[in-house]
C-alpha cells in the first residue's frame, strides 16, 4: 500500500460515518495540505456508489485540519443515477467541521455515444531532470509534504517574484514511487507553489477557501505535468486555475480555486 | 420589483425551509434554465448569514426542474465566520431534489489588508448594437428565456458551426431593464448559447452536470459582457469556462461548468 493510500484510508463505522487519521506528513507549515485532507473525504465518498471516478469535486475549507489526529467523515448519498453518483461529505476533527465537500462521480472509461472531442495540449516545459526541486522558499515556511511528494518546478518560474507572471509549472509524483490515480490528482491540484509567488515573491501560507477539481481522464503511469496561474486577485482573494497532464500528454484534470492572500510584514520589518 | 427578483423570490417557512415558484418564463426548451433555478436556491442561502455576495457557488443539477410549479428550498448554515458564510441548499419539487448547492458568501466591498491586484481585461467585441440577437437556432429548441433576457451575440461567432472554435461572446442584460446584481451574474453565467455550437453547429440541449460561479466584483449598471469557451470535450462531457465583465470593464464573475453533449440524430435521419 502506498503512503498516499495508507494515509488517506477511511474505515467504515456506519453507512454514513467513516474514521480516518490525519497524518502530519502532508503538511504545509503546521497545517495539513488541503488537497490531502480532501482526498480523505473523497475516499469515503467513492465507496457510496458504483462510480469510481470523481468528475467534479468541490471542497470548501472551513478551518485548518489538525495533523497527527483522528478524523471522522460524515457522508450523504445525494443521488445515485445510472451514469453519475452525487454525494457530499463533512470531515470533522474533535467534533469541529474542517471541510465540506460535494462531488459527482462517474466511470471515465465508459463508452459514450458522442464522438466529438476537443482538448488542451500540455505546455512545453523542460523534463523533470532539468527542473528544480520545490523548496519551501516560495512560502517561507516548512513543507513536510515534500517528503511525500516529488515536485520539480520549471526553473524559469522557480525564482520567487522574478518570473513577472503569476504562473507556475512543473512535474509532480508520489514520493514512494506509487503510480498516480484519480484520487492523487485531487492532491496534485493543490500541491504546487502558489502561482502568485512568480509575481509577488514570498507569499506565505495561501489558504484555500474553495477548490474545485474536474478529473477528465485516468492518468497513465509516470510524472504528472501541472500548470497553474492566477487570473484575478482582488481585495486579497485570488482565483487560481490549474491543469494537469499525464506523461502521454493527456489532460487528466482541471482545477480552479479561490484562495486568500494574507497580509505579510514588509521586508524591512522582518 | 424586477421580473428576475419576483420570479426567483423565496418565502421563509421555517429557519431551514423556503417556498418558491418556478416560473416557465426562463425555460430552455421545456426545462427551466439551470442558472435561473440556482438563483432561487441562492436567494434563500443569502438570507442565512450577514454576507451578501456569493464569492463561490457550486450547483449540481440532479434532475431538470418543472416549470410553472411550486418548489421548496431546504437550507443548512455550515459556518458563519467573520468574513465568510458557508451554506448549502437543496431545491426540491414534488419532494424530488432537483439541484444541490454549496456556496460561500462574503462582502465584496469590505476593505482588505492586501494591496496587490491582478485581473483579466475584457475582450474587444462589437457593441451590443452591432451584435445579433440570440435565437434558438444554435440549439434547435424553443427558448422562452429570451423573453426575459436580452442576449446579443458577437456576429463572428453567431453562425452555428462556422466559427471553427468552441467559443462564444456577447452581451447580456435583464429584459425588463433592471440593473444586474450579484445574483443575476449566476444566471448570466448559464444563459449564453453553448460554446460548442461555434465548432459543432446545432448541439441541442446541453444539460449542466455542475456549474461553479465565482463572483469577483459587484457589477456596474448596464450590459454585461460574457465570453465562454469549451476547453475539453471527452466522451460526451465538456468543460466550459466563462468570464463576465461589466460595462466599466471590471471582471465581475468567472464560471466553469461540466456539461453533457447528448447524441443527436445524423442530419440525413432528421
């Protein structure tokens, strides 16, 4: 069992209650990564219906999770249709809701009656070996999650605040060599440096208010290429768009989140 | 009171139950428009907390609504924070859930401690007077909603299947001259012709599986400019991205939906 599988595992208590343990290995600073926490809730939702692939997952982050502590997931099956299951979940710790999720699941490999197709080709970036390892420099905080994920950043965008655009791209994979799956894509959509750092420099912790991920195809084995950019930043709230491709060049997920840029002390005050 | 206000009105029955009436004036074919139905649910959610502006609204469409019939909205306040209220709603008719919504609300005019800003400028398109009135031709179905909304489409993209790209842009406003507000933006994000028609021609009814709208700024008076494009279509499910600007050029909302392209009879079989 991979680290990711083991550390997002849920155990059924009743039909609507699941127990889990929130690991400290996926932290951004002292808080569990949002995509990691969401993967725990999604793992419970996946077991409610017959459809394995999350085609739309929206997570509202209510409060930071607590690392190294038990969690409970409360689920509700909203509708089980022939092609789509819709369900929701609340992840709680110590009786306090940490995130609220709604998701639709389907079977991405089911044949369709429509032949038309359209997609987005991956951007051309250097291979992982020519990228630079993600460090904590962009955020000025410790990143325990880097022991669990290999994240290689396109060097042109790796110099905080010097890229001139609010964009970041690079490669990501599970750190123990496990292959990516549709659940890992949810994590990968929230594990790159905040794209604002390319424009603003060190941005600190950028909490997500809400993250929506659309999984489009099951990923092939190997690295996943991610590209993220901030399209709108206004009164401290930013919209960040993301896309993930597998090594075969197939678009495997699209994401959008609304996040919060927190005030930081001016450099001279540090 | 505008048509939009009157026909999306909700009346409190208890703290968690609201009654409404689904009008037949906002139909796409025989089904109420999804953005219109969602606006009813959002109107109830707005009354749960102190924050007036929906900054993130995700709606899962479970079944089509029934036009000209009563509806009930069941609400739940998930969290009322200092700056953000998070809540969810189920809209039912005849005891059957039609849509499920989760939303975060805030005050878009509240001062922020962060000065950095970034935005997307509106595309340059002809003024409304030089655009063409939306007709039902793109979908091959009746559009009663065009009695309630003025929708002017950029002529370059108005010839179904001839634009060569899955994109549409144009102008929209409430048909009775009422000014746009943050709730109307939810409706406007789901009222343009499906952007696939520019590529594929007549596409029929394209049901939304899930629609997420991020309202970014309160709109100024006048027309709203909308631009929509389909980025990925695979096995009949498409991702459509949208953006709305007001007449001052301010980005007022971003949207993304996953929709379903239904099989259609080949032209020779019609």
